[in-house]
C-alpha cells in the first residue's frame, strides 16, 4: 500500500477497525472524525461474519483516548492505530 503525507497539521495514522456488528460503522466513523483533522476511508472489507474498515487520519494528540473510545463501541472487536511518516 502506498501511503502519502496527508498534511503538516498533526501526525498521520492508519486506523484499522474490525466489527462484529456492521451497524456500528457510522458511530465509529463519527468518533474518528471527531478526533481527526483529515479522515478518509482507504479500504472496507465485508464478510458474512465481520467487517473491517481502514481509515487514514491526521491526529494532533489523544491517540490513546481515540483507540479506547473506538474499542468501547459495541461491535468493535479490534481497533489498531498505526503511525507512518
């Protein structure tokens, strides 16, 4: 995957969310947008039993709180935050 800098305001991250309940996707997206300066969906995979969404986001802090808030959403099985330069 080719990753480009999203901007100079904050650190760039990839967030990978795995859902057991796809109905919670919008709630999770709202949380990501509340923390992120720039947010875009990079991939979305749907199977019979799960869904995975990958976001590119620029954050200016509170990374741990974001991941904890995402994991607290019912139906979010896994929340991964990856920094890249």
